[in-house]
C-alpha cells in the first residue's frame, strides 16, 4: 500500500485567533511511503495594520458516522455559522475524497475544505498508481498528518468513513490535535456533547443499513434540537461495495423535534403533574 505522487503548490490562507495568515511555501515537491510524514505548511503572519480581519467561518456542526454490516453510514446537519450569525443553511459537510471514501467536516470551513481537497488529490494519484481502490485507513492517515502537522494554524475535526475491498466498512475519528482512532461509530462537532449519551444508549454492533440510518438521523435530529449552532436539514450518505447512496431529510420531516417531545413539555410546564416512581 505504498505510493509516490507529485505534490503541487497549493495556496492556503487559514484564519486563527491571531488573525489571517498567508502561505509562504507549500508541501515538499514529492513524498513516498504509506503516508507522507512531512505534510506541513509554513505560514507568515499578516501585519497588524493590514486592512480587514474577517471573522473565521465555523461549521458549528453535528456530524456522525457509523459502521454497519456491509458498509458505513455518515450524516451531518447543514448549518454554517459565523459567531451568532447563520451564514448558510444548506452546507454539505460530507465531502467525497475517494470513490468509496467520505469525510465529515467540523471546525473552520476554510481549513476543512482545503484539507479535504488535498486528501482527495493524493488519493486520486494513489488509486491511479495502484490500479484499485485506496484503503480507508490510508485516507485517515493522510488527514491525520495534515491535521497534526498544522495543528497550531488550523481548526479541523474530521470523521473519515468508507468501504475498501481489503477491510470492508471502516470509521476513523481525527479530532482536534491530529489523533487517528478507528471506532465503530464517531460523533463530533458542537452538537455532539448533547447526544453522546443518546448514542451510547441506542448504538448496537452489526446493525442493518436501515437501523444505521435511523441511528445516525436520530442523533443528528436530537443535536439540531438542542444545539443552536446546528440546524437545517440532515444529509446522509451510505457507502457499500455496491456504491454510494445519498439521502436528504428536510426540516419538516426530521425524526425528532424537542418542541414535540412530551417529556420536554412536562418539564417546561409548571402545572404539569409529575409522577415519581418509588
């Protein structure tokens, strides 16, 4: 599973707490091995007197991926925020980086888009040279090296999922900082803190495709109901040996809404009767 590709110069201009930065050099001209070891960008800070320091665009997101019997299912909300301002209601946070490999993006929109484009470029070259589909693990390691080697300049939390002939369906979590962990399911983003317990309670191994779809959509719907930075629709993608299938659920048809939950209504109604079990 070794490859050797030419790395073109790729302009990159992320934003962090110290203000915008511009790239002064890109990646090494070439790299070899199972995964590149020097995927690091060099940044030069823009002078403080430079006009315009725009606010970074954050995905403010809820994303999830789950392996099931035969493949992987990934889902995300569609809201993009700039602080308290909703800048986009229909963002697609599921980026395809290979024929059978996708990633869920959370963090800075610019950072995650650029990293996904770079990984897609590397995997395309890799699959051409090998003459077959790349491994999901290879994509995950590429994301890990990019996130880890540039951790001081970017904000990117990634979930990688997909199917390959060697290992079947696989899910990898690459949180902020650049770790790479293979997991049966992963949830991330600002809405993930609201649904961690829900996911632990509803997850079960070796789910069917229908059960995995209900699990992922239920998690995102619960996150949307509780996290103000998550919202819009639910986009889901199913990745199997047979191919890729996309599903979109618009807001009126979400599987869960907090305002319609009878338990929530009882908690918020001061006159509601409460039954306490002994």
